[in-house]
C-alpha cells in the first residue's frame, strides 16, 4: 500500500500538470492512476479500522466498494460518498472520450477531487467526528493552528 504522503505528492503532480508531456493519448492511463490513488486512500481508512480492504466492486468500481466498507460502523464516513462518486464520474468522462477538448481540465478536476478525498480521510483519521455534519476540516485546521502557536 502506498504511503499517504506519496499519494499526496503524486496527486499534486497530476493536478499541476494534467497534460502528459509524452503523449496526450495517455489520459486514460492517468485516469486509471487517479482512480487507483483514490482506492489507495480508502485502503488506508479501512486498514486503520482494522479491516482487510475489499477486492470487490460496487457498481463496477472497487472505490465504491471500499467506501461502502469504510462506512460500516461509522455512518459519518458517508460524508465522502459524493466525493467518491464524483471521482468515478470524472473517470468515466476521461475514459469514454479521452480526445475531448476538455480532457486536460477534466483530468485536473479528477486530481483535485481525489485530493479532496485524501484530505477528508486524513482529517477523519485525526478527528473521529469529522463528517458528522459535513466534511469540513475545521477541527483539524484549529488543532494545527494551536500547534503552530505553541
């Protein structure tokens, strides 16, 4: 399993440079990588809860099965359900029509959505109640600000 810091770095690379310098035809490969990074993020959450990450799929996507597994016993994790679905949406856009004129923008958006998922999971691992009412990371930011002042 890739470390979260490694996932963060790769997401930053993909969000900052969505056009593959070698070949524009590599967009489906980058979409596959972003989907796999999303799965890796959820694997961290599932593993942190003492579970073995599922290999099953839900609606054709392992990401959605991992999300479902992650909500078991913690309904507040459902706050990232739409983020997971949006990641799948952008994946579908990119792989169904990789030559579309909006492909670079779509790829960048997919990277940003995957990063949003990462931020939620990292925050949730720090603050158990994160997501009870929304996916706001305010408690995490406040703790970080207090730590900086100490």
